[in-house]
């Protein structure tokens, strides 16, 4: 019997060691010792000293993230057409203007349509606008009855009564707690939201559906994943904003939660027209340092979501210490523009401490550019935001976007854009 048990153990060994890297560690004492790439040292070992040096170093870092993490966006050869499909002058009990704008992406005879739902304060001239994807359809962000329901693929979701990947009336307002539209608008901000599945349905289909089908289909290990696709379309929405007189395109805040927080960071890094970036609980592949291997790891995320990043990222499954970049450098790509990173105490999967440390290690770039980085190297207590040009808070509770989170982002943006309080 004993022999049989040992034999079974021996046979299982390879599987145990394959599975091992993807077992989540939640024990701070088991975080490996690691050396982060220095954001202010060029790949050839020389130091970044001047602002001009930083521009070159920035391109080096950007190019690594492109080729090794998120993937390169191929050349766009199509057209984008915008159509205002609805307009309401007294939304949210009269405090807001609301419109829905459809962006049709066309290449040859193929078309992908993306619906942008926009709420703006009545006097919107200087209003900063949060641009933020939603997970389940624009109609889930509000109780307003006439907001359109997407006809693209949606995840099945019992709470929203979806079992056939089709959104329905049952989901209306289902995610409204994450979208306190009235509070946002009454503080002088606008919100533009888009169902992320309009852009790319979030499952691994070999990039046959969504926006990628409109591009050259040849793929290699550097080709873009879904996060790069969501980010690219965020920039196309920005193109639209630049044509819309109701929107101040110089004050767009790219904000996102979780996988869409990863997206907001990459969009903010890729397109410097975004005036500010907010990462809510973005975790692995977002704000959290990968080399800590705490909570979700590169191996785990690439296994569960093989379509989010480029194939090169998979080289680092279980080998995060070999990465030529880490996520503090993703934050640094946003400098000198303000970036707010937020964690939640119970969201260990997203590694709150790793998200905080990214802010610390991105700070030297902000300082080089004459801005204040994160004002402390000590992790703050819950609900005590640290505010520099990089801001950070951790709040009690779970992986979510709460009114408290929004209030912090709005306070930060109110000061930055010098809005009336
Ligand atoms: C999880 C994933 C995280 C995070 C999250 C979300 O399953 O592991 O990286 O992105 O989903 O987007 O809600």
C-alpha cells in the first residue's frame, strides 16, 4: 500500500510542479526577494538625468509593454462614423443632458458598432468627463428607462436574468451602485460609458469577433489582446469627443475597474490626450507589481484569460522576475499627468500592497518632471487617501467600485482641474 502511495505521488509530481506557480500566495512573508527594473535607468544601463532623457526612456518602456505585455495594435485602414441616436435635455431629473452616440467602425463590408452613453451637467463647457467602460451593458448603469440595451454578446449573469448571452430589460440599473450618475453630475462632472463587449466580447475566440476582425488577421507573439483593443477604442472615443462641442476633450479622465482598470492604465499610457487616469482595483497586469507574485499572478491570468494580453506575456508565466518591466513603469508612462490608484482591503487577489508600491516606484519619474509623486512610502490606513500627482487609497470592503471611490476621484479631479467646490 505504502509503495502504491509513493508511486502515485511520484507520478503526480510533474503536475504538482506545473500547477505550483499558479497557486495564489496571500502570505506577505512568502513574497520573493526581487529587483525591480529601475524606471530611470535605460536598457543599456545609463541613467536618465534630464526631462529629455525621460522622453527616450519612456519610448523604451512603452515599446516593451507593447511587445511583451499588451500587444501591438496593427494599422487601422477603416473608417469610423459617429451618429447621435438619442438626445435628452432633462435627464437625471433635470440636472443632466444625456445622449447616446453610436460609433460605427467599418472596414470593407465588415462593421462593428459601439454605443457611447454620455451624461453631462447642464452647463458642460468645462466639465471634466469620466470615460469608463462597463461590464454588462449601458442600460445596467442607470435606471433611466430609455437607455438602449446592447445587442452584442454579453456574459450570462443570473442577477441580470441572462442565460443566452443576450442582454434584456431585466438588467436595467443592475450595476447602478457602481455608477452614481446623479452625484457625479451634481459635482460638475460628466460620465461617458460604453459596454466593453461592444468592442470585444470577453472570451477567447481567436480574435475572430469584435473590433479585431476589422484588422489584418495575421498574428504573431506581439499581436494585441483584448485589453489593447478596449484601449484603442477608448482613443477612438476620444477622437469623437474632439468633435463634440458639448464635451471638453482636454478634460477626459480615463477611469476603469478591474480588467477595465488595466485597460484605463494602458489607454492612458498609449494616448496622452487623456488628462487623468484612474485605476480602480486593477491588480495583476494593471497597477500591481508582478514580481511580488501575490494574489493573481502572470501565469494565472494568462491561463484564465489567454486573450487579454499578447502571447509574449506568457513567457513570464511563473517567471515574473525575468520581466524587463514591471507595473510601476506602466504608471510612470502616464507622467506627468495625474493618476489615481485605488485598492480594497478584501481584494487580496489584486494585491493592494503591490498596487501601492507601484505608485511609490513610479514617483521618481513624476519628481524628475517637476511634479509631486506619491507623498509617502508608507502604506496608508484604510480610507486615508495619499494625494500627490500620483494618488492612492485603500478602502474597507471588496473588489468593487463604491461611492467612496468615486468621491475620492472627484475630490482629486476637482483640485487638479481647479473646479468650484
Ligand atoms: C478576475 C481577474 C482579475 C480582474 C477581475 C475583473 O477574474 O482575475 O484580473 O480583472 O476578474 O475584471 O473583475
